[in-house]
C-alpha cells in the first residue's frame, strides 16, 4: 500500500489536490499535512508583544485542526480515513522533510498557478517541493 502526502492550506487548489488523491489513490494511506510558517507571525506589530508567539501558534494550530475536519468530511464522501500532521517550519522544506522522514511514496499538492513577476517575487511552495523532493510529486491545478 502506498503512502500519499497532501499539503492543505484551505485553498481551492489544496481541496482539488485532496479530491484528486482520494480519486486516484483509492487503496493508499493518505496523510494531510498543514505547515505552520513561523515567518507569518513576524509580519505583525503584535509579534513583539510578550506571549504573542504562543497565542499565534495556538490560533494557527486551531486553524489546522479545522482544516483537518473539513478534509475528513471530504474523505468521508469517499469512505476513506485520513491521517493528519501539523508541522512548524518553512512550507516547502517541511513538506519534503516530513515526506522523507515518514516513508511517503508520493506527494499530491495544489498549485496556486502564479506566473511571471509574482512567481519570481513570492516563490512557489509547489515549485520548491518539486525541485527538492526525491519522491514523485503531482501538482493539481
């Protein structure tokens, strides 16, 4: 049985990737992962307030749990259980590291479809995962 990793972030593209994985990998173990990026906490004025980091993390963890509940509702339509993982770090690096450490056979993820200047300036988590991953990666648009 293969092990599939699907990063989710609440976007339509991530939802499409999950549905694709559920349809194409019927007999696989599917893990949905949400990566909490600590860089996001540093972009607010509140980040310097004592206790903010813990509060920010708890909010991010709660958001991840809500995403997992929504993902399981979708998986229930396919009668498929999901495993879940919440990790902290830079998304592309954390996704690949998790996949390597947990014997993942294939990563299925959504693409935000950026192009041109926005892709150059913002980078692309999907593109970086494709470049770094030793296992196959399917990008769903």
